[in-house]
C-alpha cells in the first residue's frame, strides 16, 4: 500500500517536472483559460450597448416624457423619429399613425432595432388604466429583444412604482436581481468549460506521448500498476487543473466582477472532481489513439456535445426533449449545474448533492476504464 | 534443446545461485509460443539462462528475441508454454524490482533530465531517495554521462540517450539484466567498457541477457542462443557453436544452422 502510494506519487512528481521543463506549455496552461474567459466574457458577455431605438412621442401630456427620462444607461440609444409621415398598414395590428409607420420602416430596413411609440392620449388614458405603448421590435436577436424590453420595463417601474399606475410590473426575482448580468449567469459554465478543455487535451496528449516512446512498456517492467500510473497522472493533472481554475476564477472575479453568492472552495471542489474525471476520459480515449494526431481529434469529440448539450450556453430547457437524455450523459451538465447553483444561488453541498454524486461516478468509471485500457494496450 | 554442453566456466553457476539466493536458473522458458494475429513470433522456445553469465540472444530482425524478453517481463502473455524468472512464474511482478530492463525503444522521458528519469525508475522499484542519489552518480559514471545528470534528455545525442536508458536499467543493481540491443549507436570504445562492466556483474553472480543482431558481439558472451523465425536454433558457448558447425565465425555458424533447420 505504502509502496504503491510512493510509486503513484513518483509518477505525479515526474509529470509535474515535465511541465516544469516545458516553459511554453506552462505558459499555455495559464494563458489558455485566461484567453477563454476574456473572449467568452467580452463576446458572450451579454451586455448590449447602444441599441438604436426610435421614439415616436405623440403624447399630449407629460407622462411619456417622464418615462423616457427614466430610460438611462447606454443600453438603448434613443432617437426621436423625424422620418416623414406616411400612412401604412401593419399586418395583424391595424393602421398605424403615419409617423409610427415611418419609424417602423427603419426597423424593417434593419437600420433600427425598435420603436417606442406613445399615442397622443397616453397621459390622458393613464388614470383609467388603458394607456398603451406600441413597441415595434426586431425580434431576431434574443439578447437585444431582452435588452429593449428589460430597459423599458425598468423605466416603467421606476416611473410608475408606488403610483399604482397600470404599468407597474410586478417582478419576482427568485435568484439574481436586476443587476444580474449575462456574464454572471454564464461564468460558472465557462469556468467548467475551460477546465474541461485543458484537462482533456493534456491527458490525451500525455498518454499518447508515453505510449509512442515505448515508455509505457518500460514503466510496466517495474512493479508500477496501471491504476497507480493513472492515479499518478491524474493527480499531476489535478494540480494543473487546480491552478487553472484559480486563473479562470480569478479572471472572472477580477476582470468581469462576476458575483459569487456561494462558497468558492466548494466551487473549486466541483472543478477538481470534474477535472479528474476528464483526465480519466482523456486517458481512456488516448488508449484508442496510435499517435498524437489521432489523439487530438478526440478533443472536439468531447467538446462539441459538452458545448451544445449541457446548458453552458443555452439553458437545458432550450434543448429539445428528444435530446435531453444525452444532456444527462454529458458530465459537463452536472459540473456546470453545480457551479451555477453554488455561485449564483449560494447552494451548499447538500443541495448540489446529486451533481456531486454524478461527478464521483464519472471519476470512478473513467479512472477504472483508464486503468483497464492503459494496461491492455501495453 | 540439442544442447552441445555449456562448456568451461559455467560450473560456477550453482555457486552463483546461492549468491543471489535463488534455486532455479535466472530465467527459463518451456515450449513458449506467442502469436500476434497471424504472425507467429515464437514457435515453441525452450531455454534456460543460468546464473552468473552473459547470455547473448542472437538472431536477425524478427527472430522473436524481443518477444521472448517481453514474455519474461510479463509484458506479453504467451499463447502456450510456461516461463519463469528468478523462480517466479510469469507475470513476475513480485520480482520485477530485481530485474533491469532496457528496451529497444528509447524508454526515457525526453522532457525530463537524466537525473529525474533515473529518480523516477528508482522510486518505481522502491529504492530509497539517498540510495537513488548515490547510485545515479555511480551508474552515470559507468555509462560515461555523469556530467549530463542535469541535462534534459532531449538535449543529448542519440548515443547518450541510449546510455541514459541503460543507466536506468542498471540503477537498482538488479540480479538479472534484460538488455534489448543495448549497444546500438554506442561507439566501440564505450561498447568495450560496457562488456567489462557486464563481466563485473557476472562475477558477482548476476546474469546479463543481451539481444543483438550483430553476431560478432556474441563472442563476448559466455553463452549464445541463436534464434530464427521464432525458433531456437542452438544454445551453447560461442566456441561450441562454431565448433559444431565448423564455421570460423558466428555469422557463418548462423547461416549453417539456418540451412540445417530449413533442410529438416
């Protein structure tokens, strides 16, 4: 037992030495997850800015202007429509006022995203409770749609809150708040994804490298057991994955001020469990590969289902139900769900218990499989 | 086995057995066959490697030499037949720390230093840290790369890399050395030094088994086994083999034995 532990740690130690001597890879280990967070953070960050929105304010009273003043920030770029009036027929809605029509043309032509139109009797109709705002919207981009409606709703609330006006929307934030940004909801998944990419790539490449040099045979001509080899490698990679999680989390926290409600150590624990399983999977797959070129092709094989099926980018609810069973086979689903619940909902070990159990099963299966395959192909 | 006798110098084998604390031979196999799919790498080989000898396993590429080594190490499971090393049936996991193995492929990590490579293998066979440190100096002197202990293997020349690999096999002072083509790419001067060292080891009762396809190398061995297409053609002292075939050198002896085998 003690001798076995010593052999395991010998493998861990030499693997870390290999990384230590390879400066470029070492840089890559830090740079890649950092790059991922930055790129994901900025591109998928979800902060929409300067959405061109036309305003047609025909209101005779003061309320529409009061409402418009409450649309602050740079999410929407409000612009008074000054297009020349012309009557038109909007399908399904009826006849618009001429000036609304003109603004609508702009949206139709793709030059603006939305129109906010206040009719002449807007203020007058408020007290009886039948005032209307016409929102013309290009709905082709969900984040923009959400930004326009969200901003409008915010302004409505601010303007009419407490006044008992018909526009006061009752919003119930179970988790998060109006401050919750896209990136907040997004960071847990990206962190898990970064760990997934790096751990699988390294484990796949490393085992193939051991195999190609005839080293694996040489190792098995010592008392080293395949389980010891696999655990030793996994430990070394866990150290690497842990360092990377710190980089990724650090970037998310410092660069994007991602809010973490729950326990950060618990989040790291989840990442570690997830990383270990990924290495097992990587080692298993690399057993099927003859060289590094073949091995690297397994990486997209792992990555694509993880990207598309796991609720990292789309909520699980957005995945067609016929595909849903596949989602529950992809481990990233559990890692991302657990991180999401911990970081955003502040859940603890008990609440994410199912995810933890799923990840433990993942670890056990892949490590056993890895040990089996590594031995078999020696 | 068609054994023409071990010849002089081998009567000491039993004394060495006591020296290394073993009852049987260093390595033995009986009727071992091994096929990989359609390819029959070994077709019923029976062989004994006694204690205290340098044993040359000779034959052209594809003769089955490496497969036989892998069978003894437990890396390849024979299709039929039995084999043992150091009194252990294969796979010989319990006695692996007493075996030193140098494979034909360069089995050291290119991205580790020579010292780190040796430390890894030392730890894997259960050596203590101080012992590893001390022995590393010793074996690196033997293979003449002591000054490259802290160099990455990737920065060494081909011959030096092979020497590092040999050093890893020698590190734990094993009772049985299985060396697969250890002298490839090693210059003659160093090769001669290796043989002196191997003799030293056999004087201490250890056995050194070397595969090679250079026939003349076998004249350095106490015993030589000639293999051809998975079969054992002869196993005797080099002198006895030459005498039996009436050949002047082992090359000719080998050719004569192949002709003889083909004729029957």
